[in-house]
C-alpha cells in the first residue's frame, strides 16, 4: 500500500513546487520596472513646455514647428522598431536574449502608438485635417536632413583624403568640344557631271564696241525691255558705221 502512495506524493511535490516557484517568479518580475527601450522624449517635453507657457503665450508658428519636430522623432522610432522587432524575435526564439528586452520592446511599441494618436490630435487642433499629413511632412524632413548631412560630410571627407594621400583634388570641368570649320570646302577636282549646270562664262568683247552674249539667237530680252540683237546683225551695224 505504501508503495502506491510514494510516486503519487512525489508527483504532487514536484508539480506543487513548480507552481509555487512560477507564482513568485512572475510576481517578482512584474514588480520590477522594465528598462525603457527608448530614452526620454525631449521633443515631446519641449512641446508640452511651450504649450503650457502662458506669460506670454507661445505663438502658433513655434508650436507647429515643435509639433513637427516631435513627429519626426516618432517617425524615427517607428522605423527603428520595424527594423529591430524581427531580429529580436529571432534571437528570443533561439534563447539569445531574455524576456525583459522583448517586453521592453513591446511596451515601447504600445507607448508609441499612443504617442502617434496624441500627435495627430494635436495637429488637428491647429488645422483640421493636418493629423494624417503631419507624419508625411516629418518623413520628408527626415530625408532632407539626411541628404544635407551627407552633403556636409562630403567636404570633410574630401579634406581628410587630401591630408591622407597628400594630394589636392582639383575639380574637373568637362567642356564639350565643337569642331567648327571656317574654311570653305574646295571645289571638286574631277569633271563636272553631265546633269550639273555649268557656270556662265563672262561675255567677250569683239572689235572694241560690241559684246557677245552667252545666249544664242533666241536669247531673252534685256533689262530695258528690248530684245537683244543677234551676233550677225550686230556685226552688220558696225560695218555700216
């Protein structure tokens, strides 16, 4: 009879000890404050301070700028959570990290969701319908700041490379080369083709008074409206004189 109760008591003691241990462990971990995944939110604190200022009140332009800066910080944190969450989930499944870091990430995600809703409500209080657009504006400003930081680092990197290699970089300006020929093309050396028109030859002066026109007997009328005389009639007139 005693041999039957021994394994039963053993199982009860083992499972009872595990239940008690898990109860106190969960109670202890729940009482401990989780380390925040993100540091404090200075842009949110600055906006709240400006909003609560009453003597003199803060202008709306400054409040809107502070709210956009707050939205920019929220966008950066959303992007970081999207990047870190899959990696931390894989590490948690492999047992490389503890539950405290994962719980801290989940708490930061919930806090960020509430922060986004609050920013949208504050934006709609200034201009109706600005809430859904403010995060697009913040995203564009983040991209602009990244481009400006890269442009500013270019000069520093250039100076560093010049000091490292002892050579000064000279900007190269590429000018397109245009070949312009000012000399006329030489005339063709070979005989002219049969179909090409020949240039008219200058008139020849005969007997010092009459000019032989290039045209034949049926030449065109002159500029004064009279018909040009044929070479035979011109010769007969000169003989009579």
